[in-house]
C-alpha cells in the first residue's frame, strides 16, 4: 500500500460502484481529497439523504419521497390503466412523452434464472393484489430483451384469465429514422408485424 | 478485392515488415517458426479486426514492445482504394481500427466490408471434431449473409442458457417449474424454428457449391455430400418446423427435467459430411479430410462472393503438406485464377513446377520475422 488507509478504503468503496474501475475510483478519491471540506460534506449528505428520504411507493413500487407517490395519488390520472415496467428509469422514459395518463407498476427487474431472479423476486404478487378493483387494461412494457420477453409471456399467462385487456408495446422502426439505417433485425420484426393502412 | 500493400510493426516476431503483393498468388515461404503465418494473421486483423486463432491482442504483441500496428491498402473491384490501419496499445490495452484515418466503431460494422476466407490447421476440427465444430462453421457462413440469423442465434443461445438454469434448479430443488419453463418455450420455438429452417435452406444451396469446389480439386472420382440432420426428419416451412419442435418439446419434458438441460433444438443439430456415401469422420483419410476442408472453404468463398459483390481474399495456411501432388496442382491452378491468394509453405518445391513468378504471382522469403532475399534462405 502506497497511500493512507482511509484513502484505500475510499477507493475500495468507489470501485464497488457499477461502471467504476480501480483507476477511476482512485481518481475520484484524489478529487475528494482536494475539495474544500464543505463540498465534501454536501456530497456525503446527499448520499445519506437519498437513502433516508427515498422509499418505494407502496402501490406502484416506483421511487418516491411521499407515500403513495405523486403519480398514484394524482386523481386526474386514468386509474383503470396500468403500465407494467421493469424499473423506475422506464417510468421516467414514458413520463417524458407526456402521452400516458394511466398508472404504473414497477416490477424491479425481469425474469432471469441465470441471475437468480424468479417471479418471487419481482413485484408480481403486489400487481395481482392491485388489480382486484376497476382496472380495465394492463400494458406490458418490458425491454425488448429475451428476459423482457419471457417476463411478458409469464405475466400475460398469469393475467389473461382475470378478464381485463392485456396489451404490449409495438415493435418497429424508430420514428424519424431512415429505413436504410435501421438494423436488419428490427426491420425484419417490423415487417412481420406490419399493419394494414 | 485485392490487398496491394501491408506494413507490420511489432507484430508477433515482425519488428517492421513491408509487402507489395501480387494480384494473384502470393507465396510466403520460410522454415518453421520464422513468421509466415503471422502475415496471414495480420491480414486477418485488417479484414476481421482480430486474429483467426490468437486468444487475445496482447499475445500477438512483439515481446518487449508497447504497441503493434498493421496497415494495408485494399483496392476494390471498382478501383476504390481504402487504407486500413489497426493499432493496439499495451498500456491502455486498447485496439483501434481506422479506415482512411477515420476510426470505426463498433468493430462488428467492419465484418463483410473486406471479405476474407481463411483455411488453416486451426480449422481441421470442422471435419474431424464434434458436431459443435460443424454447427459453428455453418453458423459463421450463414451469419455473414444474414444479420437476422446472427441475432436470432445469439438470442437462442441465451434462451437455452436461461432455460437450462431453470431445469437444473428444478432438478436440484425437486420442484415443478412448468409455469416458468413455458415463459421461455415461446422464444425457444420462435428462434429454434428460424435457425433450423435457415440452416436447411443454407445446406440445400451449399451442396452444389461444395460439389463443384470439391471437383475442382479431385475431379469427379469422389462424391462429397453434406447432409443436415435437425431434430425433425422433414418439414415444409418455418411454421411447420415450429409445430414439430413444440410437439417434441412437450414429449421430452420429463426427460429434460431428469437430466436438467434442453434436449431438443438446433443447438443439438448435426451436419454429416460424406465422401462416396461414407461418413468422412469415421472413414475419411487424412488427405480426404484436408480435401473436404478445402472444398468447404472454397464453398464459403463462392457463397460470400455471391453475397458481397466483392471477391474475398483467400488465405491458405500450410495446407499443401497433406495434399498429394495432383490435388495441390489443381488447387494452385484454381485459386490463382479466382482470387488474390496468400499461401504459406515451408518449401518452394511444390510451386516451382506450376507457378510462373512475375508481377502477379510473387514469392516472399521470411526469416526471423523479416523479408529476406531468396539466397539467404536455404530451402530444401
């Protein structure tokens, strides 16, 4: 060890974060060391605050500071429509469109036996519990990966018998892009699910 | 397409080498361990961004140096010139690929731009090894023609892995995973049927190409054949194939749970190679294996040529040592006329009677990682 123990410890902590290797961790630690103390306290407080204040919404399992979250407690939203997504980032992505006025349900992940993620690790029980009321349609908006696809199939088998409408996002060519630059697999999928005009 | 020049720096045992290649046959001659195959390997870097057999970029770096570089000039059939450079830095363990000084990323976009067919002893297992070697060959050739196939293949492999994990967990934990398995079955059926159907179409077309390539080497006295044997005897369409796969999947569920892995699907396919009706793997001689391999590679060459509208380069690494004189001569006569070809050999004696060396057919003598005049090399 060429540095002090507290620096080593900080490097260790940083490098445990996703996307940060030992070199970057070292650079971050050195940066922290050079900062004035109030700035470092600000960072530390932000870290602790996020952990203390942010919780999961008891209804949709999105991140929130209030419980239930602002979307779930907003009475102007269409409460008969639930969009099921894999994680909170997906909620942000759909909210940015300003086109969706229904509610959400965040599963937390997608089925992946290789990573040890089974149905009991997703918020599926919670979803089933929620839809006992007046829900008319459930939109399955998983990622276009094989894990997302397996989750879609699993959920649709589970939800179909309950009687409400089950839909999924369409797959095709990104809006505003040229056909010639669309990757072949996407184009092939778009051809398969072409629609009549 | 032709490769007109090649420059190597700190690559394997080459400190600094430069070549101006002929348009037809290029013989690379020298004793064992002098650096002949390294030149083919460098061409592979330019065409495919990687070596055709080294496990990593670090191992091809010349000992004691910090970076390697290859630079080549490709001239297309229409006369377009492209300067390609590959550079690797040991400190950053990073490789960069440039076409006309512009960095290209991701590397997968390079595949198919500068088509190449390589035949080396590394490929011997295609005819002599297990079924996975033949599946890999077929997948590699079809993937170059269809990125839809490649995508399907990659997703299929992952589905199998996920599904096998469920089966294995179920076996260990002694539980019934049926609801879970069915979530993956849908994708297994979809990709499984696509792959099987496309492999069948590929083999149907490839048979004729193989036939004519093989005959160029040996005449009509030997009949080569390639048979595809998937899980189902016959099927008429992709949908039909999917139905059959589904039935078999249901039938085999118990057995799959017992062994803990997926037993039906294109990951268990076999391609059977025969010569005169006899299974090559069981009855073929060394020379027949080599001939068949060269036939497959020439088949790959014509298959690619049809698809790319650009004639691939042909790299033949040490393949004449196992062919008899007649087959060698036929091969040499043939390859020089179809493409720019790069051939390594320990001895010039194979070639001197057949090849007239001039500006289109060239020979290079390699000694200790350098190009040297012929007199300096004692060639038996």
